[in-house]
C-alpha cells in the first residue's frame, strides 16, 4: 500500500511540475489531443442510455437553457422543457428539448440559434477566468472539459436549424441585421 501511495505522490509531483504544466498548457497539440480524448470517451457512453444521460446532461442543460431563456425574452412561450435523453425513431438519442407555443418570424431564428450564445460564455471564461486560475494538471483538465462541454453544446442541432428556417422573413431580417452589425464593426 505504501508503494502505491509513493507512486501517486511521485506522479502528482511530476504532473504538477512547472516544466510539465508549461508543456501541457502551452502546447496546442496536447490541448487538441485532450479534447479528442474527451469527445471519444463521451461517444463510448452512447451504448447505454444512463451513461449517455450522465455525460450529456450538463451540456444539454446549458443548450436547452439558452433556447428557453431567449424564447422567454422574445415571447416564444417556452413549454415542455426536457433534459434527459429519449430514443429517437432512427435509433439514436434526442438529448433534450424545449417546445414553444408562440413561434413567429421575429423570434424563430434567435430562439432556435440561442445556443450560439454559449460561445460568448466560453470566450469570457477563457479571457477572464483562465488567467486567474491556479495552474495544476487537474485544474487544466477540468477547464478543458468545461470548455469542451460549452463549445460542443453551443452548436445548434438539425432541429434548431429547421425551426430557424421555417420563417424566411425572420431569416432575411436577422441576416440583414448581422450584415449591418458586421459592416459597422469592420468600417
């Protein structure tokens, strides 16, 4: 038992040494490798609905909360908020959903694309939280895990795109608004 304890403490000293932490935190290769390993581990849980729920609920909660919040603000009248996976007809899983009772041209696009707001959360964490975080191997891995969850769940689903494009007037309205904002920022 003492051998295992010494092995653990030795590994802990090594992984948290300044040289290893510098290599881990300042090397994009290791960052990309860590993200890919985390994503692969996540996809290995898909054979079990319970493991899928456990791994996906935090990100699904963020994704659906964005839909719910924007829908509530823009009068889409959110209803039937669900977070737990269900089997879909094609054999996959539907991770969660928010239904709306009042989808109109002015609120369809922002309500459906609301998870994109998570990118601002991820950017804020990277810009203002990461520099204040004490650098340890565990903190770094947890930070990468959190950012992976946030960014992966910021991507709208196929159903989100279908809802957004149900109202061509809304797509044109928000497309023009985006062009005007980009034009103002660039010039």
